[in-house]
C-alpha cells in the first residue's frame, strides 16, 4: 500500500488489530513514529517493506503465508505527474499490477485484491451522475492507465476461472472521486494546495477554474475500503467451505464508485477555504486544457446497495476538519520549536575565555556614547555603523576572578587616558563582569576598578557592553556569542527602522519573539474553528479581484520562514508571508524522473564514482529537464509552452528619445565604467522592441528607463517621463497596473542611491517612486526588508555583469564547465568588504579549522583549500587565498579560472539583497551558498533555487566548511546539473545579437513569463 489513503487505511486496520504488511517507496519516519505513538500494538502489527512494487524480490518477500488480501494503492496518482512521464505512469499503474498478481500466483497464494482506481477512467461524460456502466473513455494518460489496470485484473480473474485449479481470484476496483482530507497528503493536490497556501496567505494557483468536482473525504474513502475488504472476505469464506462439500465458485471482478454524490465548483471551494482560513491569499488562474476533465458527479447507488457505502462527511465538515488538523500540527510544531530554541541561556566565564584570539566588534548603548567602538585620526569613540571596526580580542584567565580583556586595532590598543596622559600611557586592561542571562559584560579598569563610560548622571548602574566575535581563526565552532550579533539582526529583522537595539537584539531572540506570537496567532485561529456550530456550514468568502498594489497585505513587513514549519511561514498575524528557498517536502517518490524519457524503476542510480567521469556534467545535463528546476506553479504554466504576453514598447519624451536614437552606444554598450555594467535595462528594452505590438486595451506597456545612466547625469526623472507618455502616447483610461519599468541600479524602484542601509531605510520610507506604484518593476532589488522591493508585484532580474563576455567565452558551453568533483578548491569568495554585506564578508573570510572534521560526507573535501579575501602574506602554510579583484578585465581570467576550480561559492548579501558575483558563480558551475533568508534572488518567483544552491543561516558561518562537507559528491553533481539547466536565465545577450533573447531561456524569457503570471493573479482588497 502507498500514498495518503494507504497511511490512513493502515491506521484504521492496525487500530482494530489487523496485521498489515506495507510496501512503500516513501514512508516518512515521523509518520511511522506518530503511528507507533498513537496505536500501541502497531509495532507488532505493522510490517513496513521499503521498496518498489516493480521489484520482484520485494513482492516475493511481502507475500508471506499469512497474507489474505491485497489493497493496491501504489500509483502515480496525479494527472499532471502522468503527463510529465507517460511511460513511467504506465509502468507503475499497469505493469506493476500485473507483476503483483503474478507474484501472488507464483507464491501459490490466493488472496483477493482491491484496486484503487479513479473516476478519471470515465473521462468527460455528458450524463451526470456517472454510473459504473458508463463508457470508459479516459481523457488523459492517467485515466487510461487506471482503466488498463482494471483490465489486467479482469484478465487474471478470467484466467483463473478458466484454469479451474486453486481458489478463484476475487477483485474489486474502487473508482475514487477527488480524495481530500489527509493532513499528510501531497501538497500539490487541489484541496491541500489551496488550504495550505490560504493559511499562509500565499498565492493560490488554479488551473482552468471552471471545474465542478465530486470531492470525497479520506475518512469516507477508508470506510469504502473496509467495506470492500469485508465483502471479499465474506465471498472468500463462501468459496472455501470444508471439502468435499465446497462448491467451486467463479472469481468475480466488480467496480464501484466511491464519491460523495455532491458536486462543488472550484470557485465555491475557494470561497469556503478562504472564508474559514480568513485568508488574504492572491488567486492566480492559468489556462486549463481538455486533458483535465472539469465536470464529475459520481453515482453511488451501486456502492450503497452492494457495499452499504454512503459518504458521511460533507464538504464543509471536511474542510473544517482539515483546517483544524493543519492548525493543530502548527501549534504543536511551534510549541516544540519554542521549547527547543527559546530556552534561557546561561553564559559563563568559560565563554568569555574562548574569545581570546578572536576578532570582533564592541558595542554599547547609553547616554552620550552609543554604538560600536572605533579608532580614527588618533581618537577612540563610539558610533552606530553599518561597517563597524573589527578589533582583536585578548582575554586572560585570572584564576577565578573576572577575566582581563584587551582589544586592539592593528597596533593600537584601546585605552582610557587620565588627565595629563599621552597616547600610549593610558589603561588598556579591563576586567570583564559577565551577566550570565544576557552575555553582556561590564568593563572596569583593571588597575582602579573604574567602570568604563559611566558618567555622573548614570548613578550606580554600570554600563553594559556586547562583545561579538566575527572570526575566531583556527577555533572550532560554534563560537560563543557569534549568533547574537545585533548588527545582523538589524539587517535581516528590521524593515523601516533607522536604528536598532545594539545590546538587546539578536536573530535568535527575534525568532523566539516571532515563534511565541505565531503560536498565539495559530491558537486564535484554532479557537475560531472550535467556535463553529454543528453541523458545520461554511460561508463563501468573496474571491480576490484587486490589483497587486491594492493587496491588503502589501505594506506589511515580511514574515520569517523556517523550512521545517508546516507551512514554512511564521505567520504572526502582522506580517506578509513570502516565497522561501526551502526545498519542498516531496511526497511523490518519482519526481526526479519527471519530464525525462526514463523509468523510475529500476531507479536511475548515480554512484559517487560516476562523478569522476570527465563527461559526467554534459551527460547529466543531456538526461535532465529544465522544467524540473522550476517552482511547481511555474512548471505548470511553462509546461504548456505559452506564448509571450502582449506588450507594447512606448516612446520616451521627445528629447530623451531623440538622444537615445542619436547616441545608441551611450545607452546600449556594455562598459566597465560606473554606469555601463548596469545596462540590463537597454538589453531588455531591445527584447521588448522585437516583440512589441501596437498598443491595445489591456496590453502591457514597457517604459524604458536607464537608471544608472541618468543618475550619473543627475536626472532621475522617471515620474516626469511617465507623465509625458501618459499625455502623448497612451489613452486617458490607461491602467497603470499594466506598466513595466526596468530598474537596474542598486535600490531599484526607490530610484535613488545611498550606500548606508539605515540611511536608505529613512529615505525609502515612502516606498517606490510614484511612476511604478501601481505597475511592475523589473528590478535588481530583492531585499525583503526594504520597501523598494514588493514581492508578488515586482520581478527580480539579474544585473548585466561586466564579465558577461568573459563568462560567455570561458564557459561557452557545458563542456567547458568543470564537473564538480574534478574541482580542487572547496570554497572561494571574492568581494570588497563594505556596505550591507560588510559584516557577512568579514565572517566568511575567516580561517576555520575544518580539515580534521570527522563528520564529512564529501570524500576528500576536508583536504581541499578554501580561498578568501585576505593578504597572501599572512597565508597559513599550505593555504591559498584569492585576493580581491578590483579590475574586472585585468584579473578576469584568473578569477574565472578560480571559479571553475571551486566547489562552493558563498554569496553574502549585497545592497540589492544579493550581488552581481551571483551571475559569475552560477554561469561557472560553482554551487552558490546563499547566506541568510531575507533575499529574493533573480527570478525567485519562477526558479526553485533550492535545486541549484545551498542556503545556510548567517549564525552558522562559524561552521561554514563543516556544513558544506555534509553534502555528498552525487548531491553536488545534481545541484551543478540543475545550475547548467537554468544558467542562461542570468546572462544577457551580447551586443549585436539581441535575437538571442529568443534562442535561449534568458532573462527576457523569465521576465516576460513571470509578468504574465502576475497579470493572471488577483489580490484581496
């Protein structure tokens, strides 16, 4: 047995003392543990065989003498999955049934069989409700496979009847309507996908939208299976009376509809779910096709008369049960997570002593002196900064007394000068008094015991300080206080605030606050569901009708995500859930062979030693599909090969348009100057120009904008451009939600530049420039914590890297990209230490002792060097470091050669939330290592980044190499293969070849289709 129905049936059977053998490719450990917890005898009653039903050895091992019947629920069980691999669908759904019955015969056993069939065998019927004797006219390969499986069973019944020996085969096929209600069901099925997205206020995607379906609750389905088992057992007993009085009866095949007998439209279903979950989810509707029958109502007269079956769970009751189950799971998860993550820490002097030899920041907060310690122009001071000064720590053990602390920057020790003292004569030694609950310290001069920075106005309270290590070279992690960095919390956890709690804030503390708030929110929703009167009757909430800019969650800050959370999003009730980089928990075991001409069994194996093949990357790419690297909703849309949405390139104001026409190189040419490498806007404009149609009502309008160029000229006047275009080029009733404007410089649609994040947040308080308030920005900005980026309204596009032609020449095809295992460097990073990513780059560029790490799964990885930004004169023996490259063209070949020889490339945040080096890394086949979780990278809405990158928390950078060594070469080869399948999405066409927009799936392809999906999305007001 398999799939969700199988798990529920197992639970029902073992709960009544029936022994069960389960054959399953995928039986999650947590589900098995929960079953053992809930049903005491399940350990003895349940035998789980992990294997494929197409494996003869597995089948033979399952048919033990005590087996009395088979319930076959193993299948490729969704129409879409069958369409993605028709041969595999046939193999699992048809050939495996024949193999099962042959194995049963081979073992000399004569159990009965119940086949989980489907209403899809009927296809599209005119007469409703559909009876069992209706024509079998499947509309798709899934329905066809289920119909052919029934024929296989009928043949075996007939063959046994003709043979005349042994016990005849008794068989029942249950033709299931659309089953829902299982908490652990595939999240891509209709009801689970709607309700889980609704609970997280994420976009709900509907294919078609005109369906009227018969939905049957899982509890009713299990009732039907139990009744069918009873019927077959009774029939078997009648056949097997005592010899010689037993009269041989013929085997029989029967088919029964299992349905609710009621039909509901998808729109009504949506209204009920949106209402009960109080959801603010947008609704996206993409075109359907005739392979998905959109009407069904099952006639259950026969199943009622023969099996005594009737559906008892109404659709309202079923939705209520499922929503309650999801929320109970969420509350339970949050309680366990709070217990695990939010226990009070107790810091000790030993933690302080471990800081000896580390480097880091020193911060305080109080009257007159707030911020990070710095030394400049011969003076010490304190100031808030995005780029705090890094100090070297010296902490001496004083045998039971408070440890003594010194810190220096270069050769300069921090010191306190008394009156008359000159530089170098002051006190540099401070005793550290630790607050065990917070990890904060008091600093008193070692010689006099005088509190540091205390003024007469502060009374007796001593000033507190935070010591935050940035690097503890050659020391194993975790490092004490490392994850308590207040600056990291300010960058990742705040949105509009211009200052932060420099002593009290940290990401773990913020997470705990959010977990507690999320639990309260989930509990309130549970209480709301518990307040419903019986019988449950749900109201239909209105469906979304608004534009992206009108979304009622639009101005809320972004929620945090946890990949193991039931809905990923930590919904506190006052934030907006956004798409994450979390890999989806797949409950479909054959997903890896989707869209490929191979069968899932024998399972395509990829051994570690195959990674040594010099042609492995080319071979893997040729055997793989780019569709498998997309998010599910994007794959459903792009799998139909849609045309580009209609778009019109509008003329600019006359003076700008004339200058653009007269001086095309100024606007188009890729340069190494300040503004030239930002010219993705002109590349996209020229793609639009090729497909541009004349304006018609409802078409998109692309307004060119050359952000970096006009900022360089001091003329960032996009608002006046739009005013001119509206006055002279567009109709008076033009809907500005159809407007697209490219923004290719750091702060995107906020349309200004500021180096400092906190200053920028102050300036960006009003959000994006007026010109694009209602429209869509194709923007490089993807930072979730600034108002310059609007998830679900803007499209994050890649920058136009200055190295694009070097990349194209160096890695002209996949054959020029070195396979992952044939690279000799474990990790590398190149970048200047400044700006928003300053603190993360400092943390990455630290020498961590990973060579002796005993838990490595990456064979040979521990002996591979890492390359960081550092002075090569300070290299440890045997190590090699990559110096910062300031001149792209002079050092490009060395840089690209290093990337081509490196396994992992960490990518700390940049001003846009990411940095241009991301494109270099991807195109070269180096595995991107995303730092943190508050960035949407290019085409985040379409590409599943979890399939070609790895993500680690910024609080884990002290164990960076250890985490990377936890991967296997075969896992990394798959990530690299996926990189190659989508790398064209990140590189713009070469000058003189803008037709390349239409030869490859590049930035223009994904920007256009991502926008098309947005246009098919409505938002709740």
